[in-house]
C-alpha cells in the first residue's frame, strides 16, 4: 500500500516513502538503556554545556557495556 504512485509522489511524505527501498534500521539489543545513553549525551551538551565529542565518548562506554553483556551470552 505504501509504495503506490500516489504515496511515492506525495509532496510531504513522498520522499520518506521512496526512501524505504534503501532504508536500514538501527540494531538495538536493549532499547531502553541505549535510548537513555543518547538522551544523556544530549543533556550533557545542551543542558550542561559539554563538548559534543566528549559527551558521545562518555556514553559510548555505557553503550558498549550493553553490547558486551548482550553478546556475552
């Protein structure tokens, strides 16, 4: 249904519909802590004035722990 011409050429959501053919989904092994990592990085930068690269580096450690625990099993 989404890929009918009327949807693909729609001025508002047409680009999104056309992008589905090459879209990829992010792999989440545990969505809640992974989402929280990104929220924490955003808060560090926007609310606390942290350097964006430093904030991402900090939360990347927590993110890696989630992956390590998941793939350990």
